[in-house]
């Protein structure tokens, strides 16, 4: 039995409740376009209450031993696993991705909580040899303070769980502004922590007008750290506001991942791995492979095999267990993709397959392959954030690396080759936060996750992820 989709409330100071103004925002099923529920809208008094609670929550949580924090987080991970069936169902209803992907995201979320729980007691400082025999010098890692976290709709659990788990493991309290389009699944994540016994104020969950909320929270003296995942454009606005108030930041922004397929690559592996990566979550992934650069001699075969596998994907409602690709999460993406494909074709790109919306109900879009796309086309410069692959050819590796590095975004990148010399060049010379060679190996809890340039800064995975939530305090003592 699956429980029904429920309206989502705010969670402030240990209580689920509507917004003080009584306003709500409609939530829609992207597969049908019909309204499935509502989410409560926070106003200024709600935010003020969340801020006061976060300040109190921080005072108690920072004093809770890291071992206790870890134990509670592990309970939350177990709660999330136990609820995975219901969470996945609600996530698919509100976001559209196939049930199996929603379930995988939820279970991966539990693994992320467990991993950060394990890191909590390992936040080691250093002792530093001193110049005087009676002086002891050391560093301590102290939690930075209450965190404001802003997360998007493409991975309603995953984007939130990375921020919340790192903050809680470090001893910070957190106000999570989760996505209004997909509110029920992050609410279930918060519920998993609450039911594990997290004290009031340590976590709050708010929804509403994103710009009003960020404009209120970021400058507020209680908030010491901002973490945002979303578009580069919004990230830059929030980063400048945070900079104005000298607040710490982690920014996980857009990408436009290059995939360099050398002539000696195992073509079958490259195509199979990249079709799965490209069309997962209907391409709405910041690390989705986007600009395929394929060496001349195999480009024709690559395009044919890639397009044929793309055409064979089963598309439909994510609730149907046979479906491999669901709808786009919102109508804005359909319009954006139509515009990008038309623009590419008008610049002379070849539309190999797809390119159109499917039907009139819901936000379905065909898996699309564009080939030989000129660099002046918008899609070569803007993140498509949808099921569109661009395949262009290259002759020399220098040329491919130059094209990979042409954009200022640098999040994920991929390479396929059987030559260790080529693999070494890709690892050394492609300017990106992440490079995955001959397989898809990104986004595990224990490995770094983050970008450079316009893709942002800070990592949301691996042992360095906690550093974003700590200040380093130096203590020196004589005697
Ligand atoms: P958008 O730029 O309006 O919003 C992106 C996210 O930021 C949303 O979750 C939104 O609620 C939030 N947001 C927007 N304005 C904000 C503000 N002033 N303060 C705080 N939060 C704010 O775009 P969109 O139409 O939702 O998505 C389109 C683009 O966003 C995509 O093309 C993609 O590039 C990017 N995006 C990236 C990720 C990612 O994982 N990096 C996730 C979702 C969207």
C-alpha cells in the first residue's frame, strides 16, 4: 500500500504548521499537469521564528557530542530507508522521474546521512610544533553556526540531504528552503530526522517566494553560512548578497559537461554508459553529459548507436514500472528545450532524433540528439538541463580539450579512451571539478562533488565537504 500525496506544511521550532498568513502554493504532477496538493508559504514572521529557533538550536546542537550527533543521524538514515517506498512514490508524483530512480535517490540519501554521521567524530584539528618548549599550539574545528540552505527540484532529496547532513554532522543548525515544486519528498527527509529525535530548532523547513526568503535569510545576523544549489545566474545573485554580508558559502551551480570520446574508446561501453547518464532524470542533472566530442573516425558509428538507444527508451509516467524516462519537472523546461533545439537547427545543426514535445498533457519531451552543432548556437553555451545530447566531431585531442575548456562552467566532465596517455591528459587538462573516465563514477557520498568557475565552489561530498561548515580556530597556550 502506498500512502496518498499529502499537502506539505512548514516545520519550524519543532512543529509542523501552516504559514502564518495561511497562504499556500499549488503543487502539480508533471506527468498530467493536474494539481496534486499544496505547500505552505512562509512569510516574514515565519522566517523570524525559524531564525530564532535556529539560533537556540545551534546553542544546544553544537554542545551535543559528535558521537551522539552521529547516532541520531544514523537513526534518521534508517527512518528514511524504512520510508523509501512512500518517499519514492511522492517524489515521482511531484517530480516525474521513474519510481526506480526516486527509490534509488532516497536510499542513496540514507547512505549520505550515514557517511556524514561517520565523519562527525573525525573532525580532527592539528597540533602544531611550537618554537618555545612551554607553548602548545593547536587548531580546533568549530561549527560555523546556523546555515541557510537552498535546494532545487531536480533531486528533491539528494540536493537537500547533502547540505543538511554536512551541517548537522559539523554541529550546525540549518534552515532548509526546499523547492516549492517538489516539497513533499524533502519534507519526508526532514521527518526522518525529526523522528530520530533531533531537538527543536536544529532543523527548520520553509517554502515560499525564493527571492524573498533568500533576501531575508542571507543578510540576517543569525545566519553564518549559505549553501545553494541551482542555476549559475541565481547563484551569482546569492553569492553577491552573501559577499556583501561576509557570509561563508558553498555554491553548486550549473554545468555543461563535455564528454571526450577518443578514437580508441570502447564504443559499446561509451554509448551504453552515456545514454543512461544523459537521459536519467530526463537530463535534468547538473552533471549530465552534454557536449559529446567524438573523434572523427568513430563519430558516425557513435551517433548512430547513441541515437538508436535514445529512440528505444520507454517514456511515460514515472509511476509505470516499465518507464525509463519520465516527463520534465515543469513546463518552463519544455519551452526552454523547444527554443534551444530550434535555435540549434537554425544555426545549421543536424537534428538526428527527437526535438519535440510529446503530446499535450504533461511535460514530456523526446530524447534528442543534435549533431554538428556550431559553437554560436545557444545550446553550445547554455545548459540544456533536459534530454538533449550534442554530438560534435574532433580530429586532434588538443582541439577536443580546447572545446571542453571553452566555457567558464566546469562541473563534471567525462572521457572514454583505452590509452593511458590520453586518460592522463584528460585528467590533467580538462578544467572541471570532476572527471570520470571509462565509466560513470560520480556523486558517491565519499568522493568530492563540486565545480570550478561559473559552476561554483566548495564540495558537497568527500571528507572535505565538512570543512565548509567549520571555522578553524587556532589556540596557543603557554604553561
Ligand atoms: P531558476 O534559476 O529560477 O531556479 C533554480 C533554483 O533556484 C530553484 O530551486 C529556485 O527555487 C531557486 N531560486 C530561484 N531564485 C532564487 C532566489 N532569488 N533565492 C533563492 N533561491 C532561488 O531556474 P529553474 O527554471 O527552476 O531551473 C532552470 C535552471 O536552473 C536550469 O537550466 C539549470 O541550469 C538550473 N538548475 C540547476 C540545478 C543543479 O542541480 N545545479 C538544479 C535545478 C536547476
